[in-house]
C-alpha cells in the first residue's frame, strides 16, 4: 500500500512539473517559425510606414454607438478589436493552429496539460504608457467572463477555470480538463487596462476611450458614421518579429454607408479606397465603368486556401412550426439553387453542402470507420440513417423532365413531408390541425437578399406557405437576433481551418438559451453536445477530423438551415497607385485584415498624406 501511494505521489509530482517555456504554442505541435525568427514569410519587413487607407466594413453596418466591442448592447465601430486591442499570443496567416508570443514573450504548458503559464513581455505598454501587467490580464479575463460582457465570451472561455497572478508579469490559466486547444484560447484573450472605464462595470463602459496596447488608437470620429484609427508612433511592439512589416498605414479609416448602391457609387467617386464584393451580380455588372476601363480602379479575384464559409437561411427552432425536421427539409426542397445560379449569380457560386464545406472536416458519403467509432456511443440518440445512409446533400434541380429532380418533383416531396408533419393545404393555405396558417418571415438588413427571397417565396407559396420579406435597420436586426425574435435569418459563418471551442457557442445547448449567443438556430441536441465535447478534447489532428466529420454529418441530418452558396475567391477592388503589397500571399486570409495589416502606402500616397498633414 505504501509503495502504491508513493507511486501515485510520484506521478502527481511529475505531472505538475511544467514543460520548458516556448516562444509559441501549436495545438498539434507543428510550429513553423523557430525562436528568434526575423519576420513572417508573407510580410515585407522593410515596408515603409506612412500614408492612409479608407475602406468600408465587410459586413453591413448602419452606425455605431459605443467604443466597447465586448458588451452585448449597442454596436461598436469596425476595426476596433483588431487595431486597438491585443492578446497574449497572435496567430499567423499561414498556420491554422499555431500562435506566437505577442503580449506574452513565452508560454509554458504544464505536463498534465491542465494549465498554461504566460510570461509577459517587459516592453509591453498600454496607450497611456503604463506597462501591461499580470493583474491586467486577470482583470480582462474576469470582466469578459462576467455577466457584464457579451455571452459568447463566457462560452469561448468557459473551459478556463480561472486565472492566477503568479508575479508582476507572470500569469497562470487553469483549465477544467485536458484540451489541446485551450492554451490557444487563453492566448487569444483580449487584454485591456484595469483603468479603462475608471472602475465602472464593463457594461457601463460605453464611450470611454479604450486603453489597449495595439498598433492604433482612435483618431478622428464622425460618431456613428465614420471612424479613423491613427498609428501609434510609440507602439511598443513595432520592432517585435511578430509585428515586423505589419500595420504600415499611418491612418486607417472606415466609412459607413446606408446601402450597397450608395456605397458602390461612393467608391467609384473616390470617397474610399478598397472594397470587397459579395454579390455576384454587382461584381459582374456594377463594378464597371470608365474608372475601371482607365485602370484608375483595379478589380481582382484573389485566390486563397481558406475553408469555405457556411452561409444559409437559418431556422429558429424556438418557433414550434420549425421543430419538426420534416418541415425544415420540405422548406429546403423549395429552393432552386441551380436556377438562382444561372439567372442571378452568373454561375459564380458553388452550393454549400455542410457546415465545414471545402475543408478536411466535411462529411462525405457514408460514415467512415473512424466516424462510426465516434458515433457508436450515441446510437440511441440519433436516427438510424446517420449510420447507414450517405450524408444528406442539398437538393438540386434538373431541367430534364425525366430526371426525377425537377423543381416540380422537389415540391411534391416537400408537400408529402409537410403532410407527414401535420401540415396540409386547405382553404387557400397550408394549415395544421388547428387551422393555423404556415407563414415565414425572412429578416434582412440590407435588402440584398430580396432578389433571392422573391423567387424562393414563389416556390414556397406553391406549397401554401405565406412569405413575408422584411428589411429592417441593422440595429433593429441585431436586437431581434439577440433575443431570438425571428423566423428565418440569412447568416454567414467564416470558415475555419481548425474549428474548436467556438462551436459550443454556435451549436451547444447552453448557448441556445443564452440571449445574444451565436446559436441563433436554437439547437438543443444531446448528441450534438456530446460530439462538441469530443471535438474540443481532440488531442491529434486525425481525431479532430473524424469528430468534426461526425458532427457535420449529424447537423446535416438535422436540416437546421437551407444551405446557400460560397465562392472560391475573394472579389476585391481598390484605387490604383495608392498601395503596394508583398510578393507572397498567405494561404489563409480574409481580405480586410490582410490589407490593413500587410499592405503599405505607395510613395505618392505617403507624399499626399504628408502634405495634408501639414
């Protein structure tokens, strides 16, 4: 017995011994850049500082009313989080599961993987000149996991048990369980000064100027409309290897326009410099004219290696009419994507198939042996088709009358599914046994979905479904989303090369009951929760692949959304002669952050900005 106790004590002591400190952390051990590396491969380390760039937010925003991006109420200006606030570690654009020291000069993960210690860089400074200390890190964590913060932070950081200050610049994160992603999550914590807000609770910090440590500070503001960020000439990390060649513009300005037409015309008129296009018709027909013909405006489709985005019409399962999977599948059958692609999209898109489209994590065909091993313990909670059938594909339509897949064929299948679910056509409408009419309200804040909803509505109306397409202001839309007051909403989720803990916020049962969460669908499925638990505890990439494919398969059998479409390129346009960029393009990037962080101003741009500065 004494020998056994001694062995237990020895194992405990060995597990508590920390591994050596490292300049980086990789979820699966694949660190590309060695300690002391000079700069990232995709930057120009000699990029000159100066000049400016003006752009518009990639997502529609009608105004902003606060300088606090961490709370639920209100809208923060675009760019604030990325330009003003920093985290302990920073990711790269060429590695999906690795991060390098930023505010923290190194990270040490305990042998038992239940904690990680970060040592802060002694050079790290907030904009007020004060050092970034361990107490600020703990303060930031405590605030972001409190009820005063937006609820998604409590989900994202929910596997972190607590933060302990070990020294002035040393802080430890303790984890609730072994999860190889948790050191990355801890390293992603946005850090702000304890003095921001003068002691007020986080949700009462509204227009107080942020005290962050990032490369930019808030500059000139036309409150609610336009905002400029000024590069901090005394930026503490300007010579750090993870910042060398980055954030080169002296000024970054975001302009906000009420609608797409006004925005595009303003771009052609020279009111701003850079724009990303999301609508195929606009790209083909509206991004034209003399300025493009003369080469004054450049229009390009940029290749990338990103996983495909998930986009679709999301059902609100909190509405009784959407609780039956047969109803959701029937509504899905009424969308004729092939017609939309031909008539509206210039055949520019590929149909979204699942939640991890175009990545290693997308489910294919019948479940593999590895997937079945993941799914087997959940057999009683899942329909048999999950184990025996090919993964559901979005319906398609054919012009061949004999194919069995014409729109008419799909609508017949939809009618039968609705009847099985208790909805039949009588008295001029689709009704349930109580006589209630089946109606759907599609919410939109830009009006751009109107041309999609209109033909889709015609198909739904053939089934007896009453359709209302409603365009509301962004602030109203956001408020209704926060309290889940909607029928169907169009939503886009950026693809990820390493999905993990953020999926709890999108699909987890706990998030479904939390106002303001990203689980707008309202999925509350114990099998999905069990799969999410396995995903975030994956210790190898092969485990992650099998578990995410199993999750994708189960979600697709649930028909929680009507899949939309995605593109394999970024469509962007910019003013000629104002910018330069490195020869190397990273594999994984979003256009806005790539441009604002990696590009630099041309000599003419810098000269003009210097002249205007006088």
